[in-house]
């Protein structure tokens, strides 16, 4: 018997075959598994519209009333034989011509006439689904016929506590009118639908409470059913093709049996080209011109050896066939059917010959267990292919070295139903990869091949295989930094020197942001392991709980990481992505990208090369130091897309990994403990020995360069203030405070202390120090050569990930703060700031001028806000508030703001902040002057207009 359409789902590419049979009609089983009733309409389908609607309505409404009273799901099928009085079998699919689908839809309009009361009518409308029209395939008849099916879904929330009666409609031949019979209750008894007799009625009503309870329990159990099992296709394919090895090598030959591959799939056969092929049984008559042979020849740039089974119209003997097949340096290509138009007038093999070839290969040419036979079904399977499988199965005494790849479930079903003659269905499933697109097969198999020519990156897919992420597709998702399954695998260790590896590791331990290459090198044992902090394990537990739920609570989840500045939170977040890049799709949201664009790209990343939007793997998105409004906007936009695409709300689609700096991460964690972890400077008892061991390892590894790994040493010391203070004092004691390099240290420390993520470009530094321009290849080293040993210890050199511009900052925010604190004893911060903004070389340097001036602007006008993770709210920028505490501080702050106003090209917001500073200190005339100046520059800005109003309000 054949299978039913999935209950309560609209059919997609689902058809019945005429004369196949469905299982016998059934009664209620567990209320969720539908009962089935058949009606042939063998004669009735010829009735006129009115009579047909009446007939259909009478059958549907009687059956529906019974299902609603039984609290049981059900389907009534029209076009299926319901009795054995005719020559047809019970359950046989015959199909009916449908002149007008509207007749079957409009038949449900009898609900309002036949059910009593608006409440029961409304319930019936909710429980009875609109009809599904399923095409019936008939090879002997071109006329289209259909099976028409109505599903009944009596949910507990609708039918609870109610008994339903219906008066089925009947067409009166006497007066041509439709009349409804007496309204009576129906129930389902086995495969029949009788009325509930008066004797049974009281008992039936008494039992309804139990039925309602059973229905609720059944619905609850159905909702808790685990998600569809997803077989690990990558692992299974790897084992089938390698015999359990981790990679494919030349120890095995491969024999391919293939039918027609669609033109759009021919670009996905690179995995075959890379295989150690012995021969190909080709069942595609067009293979040489538009199929596998032509594409193989093009990609391999080698002409395969044709196996011609005729010579002067005489069939080749076994010895000749064996000699021809034993050309191990050439792939033998065997045409198994089709036209006689192949190169060199080769005549296609007949079935007798290719079956003989199978026997020769298995018994006389290749040793046992030295080859794998791959059946590649990319189109409808015909009987000769099945015979070839039978022959290989028989000659190999089983299926141990057989593998089947069928892109279509339907193709596999058809093939397996025929192939089970020789091999049980259960065994076929063990060797078959089904419903895996050829593009996924290509990417997955290439990932276990030793070929190094794999330029395209790979992503995980829902079938647990892989797909390609072409560079052109990745370029279209430029708001995201996508982490592929094979991230960094294109790195050539043979040409990567030990010095480069050392520099890469040194950069991280000096305080630079961790890069994917750090994780990759650690996995390859080319450098030491990266410590996994307790926070990583905690965040992993939270994330795994979210991912592994059998049903998502919501389609968009969040995991929060709050960390002390420079405390390693970014490393923890990236460890999360790296460790999960093979299980979910991972990406970092780039800074300054619009929410709408990020949303669009995240959705495209989720759906890339997937067919079912409800089965895609979730996307793990890392958002670093984004404000709450941005994150809320992104969550809202993603939610709107999910709703618009009608994705199941119980499917996990996106996980937002939110990583933000905070001066009090533990407080943030307490506010939302179930989804938040804190990364602090304090080490746990488990972490301390790990850090100390790592410090000892780094001492041995880097020797002379160990002094540069200060950031990691500071972390191992839990950033103890006394340790930082002593280190900075030691540095400054050896420093010439009159040198320009020391001035540069002061400037960078000032910016790093007060402006988050601030830096100065190497180009600015060179201009300030008067270093002549060099070619880009040696420019960085020219700058480093001019630094003192002390400056080399406290400066870290960064490279912007998007522009690749070289940047300078202090190795850690706490070090920058301590430098500023100790320098301030001899040089007030107001003086450092004034010297900075009055330096024409720095202010007017053209390269990277806009980003530099943006940092200077933030230094003077950005106020702290707790809502942004700052420790406290401030009325003015932290620098201005600090300067105001110095002797004569207010005037110094005013002078600084005036100088900044000029240096920044008469910035309106600097003028506004200056006006605020003045009216706060009751210098109203000056405040008015600067408020008017700000207004003249931005006459319609609401913040500036408010400041002007505040001047008058406070003055008068």
C-alpha cells in the first residue's frame, strides 16, 4: 500500500498513482492519528453542480460530526474505492475528474444550514479544513483525475464539553430542492459512521468528559514529540565512502553507477573528479553532450577510456573485456543504454554485457574490499539501474561496499521498493544518503578529500552535511563576518614561518583582539591552547540548552556576556563561535552597519542553500558593544521577517550573542542570570592555576619577548592595582619626559582613558614624530624602530579589520588610566589635553583625519551613561569633569572647550556643551553667547534650542 498525504498539511509535489491502494479504512486510534473514510464518487462525480455539492456535503458533514464527537482527527477521501462491489479493490485509488474545484469548496457552505446554532456552526468551520486536491497519475489515460480530501481537526479548545448534531442535506428529485434531514449526533464505530442511538446517547454524553481529557492529553503529547530525527549525513557519507577513515585517499577505487544528472547540477560533481575512479556505468543517453561524461572530461582535462563491447560486430570475450578494464591509468566509461552517437562510434553496452562486466570487476579484476560502488540517482530510476544494483549486491555478497545517493525522497522510495527484492529495506537505509542536494554532497565529500584546491568556503546545513559559500555570495552579505566550517583551512603551514606564528600568538597575549587564526593554530598544535575561562563554560551551557531544546520557546534567543574592559570577554564570545561553527551558522555583526541591512543578510545566511525555511540551522550572531536600542531594533526586524515568512514559532532561527563591556558585569549578570554571564578581572580558584601554568609556558616559549606579554601577565595577576602601579612607575622612571615619544604616550593614554575604543593611526604618530614616509611594506617597522623600549612595552599595534590601517593604543585601559594618573602629578590633564588639540600636525594630518577628529570630539562632548554600561552618569564628558576638579579648573575647562571648538572647525555641539558648562557655573552672559553661536551653526537642532532655553530659564 502507498502512503497518505501528511495530515493537515497542504500537498506540495504530492501525487497518487492510479490503481495503487491506500490502507483499509480505520476508526479512531489515539485521537491524533487520523481515522480514514473513503468515498469513490465513481458515479456521483458526473452529477450537476447542485447535486454534487449536496452529495459531498452530506458525506463530509456526517463524517465531521462523528470526528468532532469522538474528539478524533480524521480524513475523508473522495476518489478512493469504499466497497468491493465493483471490480476495484477496497482502498484502490481511482480518482475522479473535477470540473470545478469551487463545487467542493462551496459544499462546506451547508455547515450553516445543517449544524444547529451559531456556536456549533462556528466550531464546525474551525474543525473542517478546506479540501485538498491531489492529482492522480495515470500512464494509460491523459485525462486528469483527482483525489479530494477533507481533514477534520477537533481541537480540545473548540469541542470541549459539547455534543454535536447535524442534519445532512439531501437533494429532492421531486421538487429539485435541497432539504436537511433531522439533526442527529453521529459517532465513529470502527470504519463506520452511524448515528448515536437514543439508547446510547446518555452514556455517550457521560463519556464526553473522559474523551475531552484524553484529547487534551493527546494534543499535549503530540506537541512534545521530539523534532524529526536529523541523521548525521556528513558522518554517514564519510563512513560509506572511506570505510571509516577520516579522509579519502588512493587506497580505494570507486565505481560510479549514475543516471541522468540535471544540467544545473553538473557544477556539483567536483567530488567525483577528485576521486580515484575505476569506471563509470553511465545510464544517461546524453551524457557525452550534456551530461556527466562531458563535464567530467572538462573538469578533469582527461579523456576517459571508452569500453566498446563490439569489434567488427562481434562481442568481446571476457579476456578482451578484462584487458580493456585493466587500464588503471584511465577511467573506463561504460555506456549502459541510449543512442549510438558516442565518440569513436562506440556502441552502448547491452544489459547482458554490463552485467558481465560487473561480474568480472567483482571476481577477476579488483580484489575484495578494494573498491566502493556508488549509486548516484539524480533522476527517475528505471529498471536497468535496479538490475545493476541486484548484480553488484549478489556478486559482492552483500551491501558492505555499496553506497546510494538519491537527491529526491520520491526517487529513493521508487528505487528502494524495487531494490528490496534483493536487499531488505532496513539494510538499504543503512547505505543510503537521501534528500541531500548534490551541492551538499559535493561540499561534504570534498571536505574529506585530500585535494588542496578547494577555494570555496563551507557552511553546515540542516542535514548535517555541508554546502559551499561562494565568494560572490559572501560578498553580498558584507555586514557580517561569516565564520565557515573550514575557517583558516586555506592557510598554508608549509610557507607560514615559525616567526609569523610567534608574532600572531604574541599579538594576542599582548592585548590584541583574538583572531580566528589563533584558534586554528591551537587546533593544529602549532601554538599553545587558548584558556577556556569559567565564563566560556557557563555561556556554553546556556547556549546548548537553547539550541538542544526539542522545541524553541521563541524563534530569537539571546545570550549575554558582560565583561570588564580588557577582561577577555571578546575572547570568550569568539570561542563560542569557533567551537560551534560546524553545528550552527556563525557570524560577527560588523560595526556601524544598519539594522535593516544586518537583518536582511542574517536571514539570507540562515537560508543559504537550504530548501525548507522551517528546518534551517539557527544563526549565531555576535554583537559586540552595540547599544540596547540597536539590539532591540535588530530583534524586532528579525521577528518581523520570521512572521512574514510564516516560519514556525517553535523553530529556533537566531541566537544573539551580545558581548558588552561593563564596569560592573556581575550586577548585569544578577539582573538576568538565566541568560547572562560575567567576565571579570577576578580569577576563580579553578582559573588561577591555569593562568599561572600558561604564564610559565609563555616564558619558555618567548624568552626575550616575554616582557611584551604584559596584558596576559596582568590578567594572571587579576589586574591588581599595585602590580599595574609598580609597572607603570617603572616605565615612567626610565622615560625622558621632554621627548616627543613621551608626549605621544600622554596623548594616547588620555584618549584611551576617556574614549572607548580610541586609537591614533600609525600615520598620525609618524607625522607627529617627524618620521619620513616609507613604502607601505616597511612603514610599520620604520615607526617601531623610532620607539623607545618603554614605548614598545606599553603600545600595542593594531590593524583595522575593514580598512587594514595600522593603529596604536595602550595595551590595556587600566594601564592607560594608571599612566595618566601618575603623569598628572607633574602635568595636569588639562595641559595634556590642551597640548593635544593645539598640535597642528596631529589635528591637520590628512590621512585618517575624520576618524581622529571624531575621537577628539568624543573626548570633549560624550557624557557617561549607565544605560550604555558606564559606571555612572555624568553631566559633562569625563575629561571636562576631571579638569573642573583641578585648581582653577572651571576656567581651564572653558579654555579647553574654546580651543576644541576652533580645532574641530567650529563644532556646534562643542559650543553647546560650553554654553552648558557656563550656565551651570552661572556665567550667563558668556553662556548666552555660546548658545547663540551653536544655534547659528545648527538653527533647528532641538538639543541646541533646549540649551538656549535653559540659559534664559536659569538666568532669569
